[in-house]
C-alpha cells in the first residue's frame, strides 16, 4: 500500500525522481532474509519459538449460555472438575485499625521496674 502511495504522489514530478523512488522501494523488498538457511541450525531456530495454546472464547461463550445442569454434564464429559462457587470476602489486614485478638500477657509477665519484688532479688 505504501508503494502505491509513493507512485501516486510522485507522478506529478519529473520521471527521473519517480524511477529513483521505485528502485529504492524495490530494493527494500528484495533484501536477504535475516536468518540462517542451513538445516544444521533448524532445531535451534525452532527452539526459539514458543507455541501457546490460546483459550477458546467461543467454547466459553457457549458454555455460559447453557443451564446449570447442562454445564455440569458438559464438564463431566470433558473430565473437568466441577467449579466450586464459594464466595469468600477478601480480607486486607492493614485496613483494620483494631487488633483481631487482644494480647493478654501470661501471669507474672509484667514489666520489671526498680521497685518490683523480682527486680530486687
């Protein structure tokens, strides 16, 4: 598409400039490829490419249109474990200003002051 835009914009100028521009564009498309063509390195080139299984959105959309019983049958046929719909409320501890369980020190674990009996002994 860019080639056609170049041609139409330069048709109004002289022919010399048009020929130079077309030659530059043509050499751009005929560059040598930037990879090895030797079969020895083919496994290494293949190892650089990762195959990713994309999710099937049509299947998910179709599954959402099923009733609850049809969804269970479909998941059982496919061998997928049933979805557990336990709705837990998120708990962010820093958002609370109170202590969840107040700390109660064990008996006799008070502060030792200069006047306490344990400190004097």
